[in-house]
């Protein structure tokens, strides 16, 4: 441990000496706005437009997986597994309703915000 404290300051100083020219000559960093939004309503519209297809895909896959689990459980005669598979449908349908209702609610909020 004593050796670490003897070597660390020299290593840190040498790294700073090497890094300073790169830090000083670094070009300014700029990032392009991928959402192209300059105010809150446009930002919300852009986020909803980009995230809705992803959410719909996730819900669709979740419903398909729950359906396959239910079919396999019923075909195998496993009552407990069939009951658990049925319980998977409830969150999937809730999420689907949230997606459908959420876009309507967000459009209402954006319309309300645009008034001000």
C-alpha cells in the first residue's frame, strides 16, 4: 500500500502532462438534436411519435408469449400454468390501454400547453 502512494502522484502528474495538450487543442464538441424539438409541445410530440411503435411492439410480443404459454399449458393439462398464463394477459392489456389512452391524453396536454 505504501508503494501505491509513492507511485500514484508521479503517475497522475505524468498523465496530466500528456493529456494537457489534447485538452487544450480539443475542438468544441457539439451535438445535433435528434428530436428536432425547440419547445415542449414539439418535444412531447416527437417523443410520443418515436416511442409508440416500440411500445406497441413490446405489447404485441408480450401478448404472443402469454398466448403461447396458455396454449402449451392447456394442451399439457397443467391447470396452474394455464392460470398463470391467463394472469399474464392482464398486464399486457393494461399496457395496451395505457398506450392507447396515453397518446390521447398527451395530445390533450400538448393542446393545453400550446394555449400559453
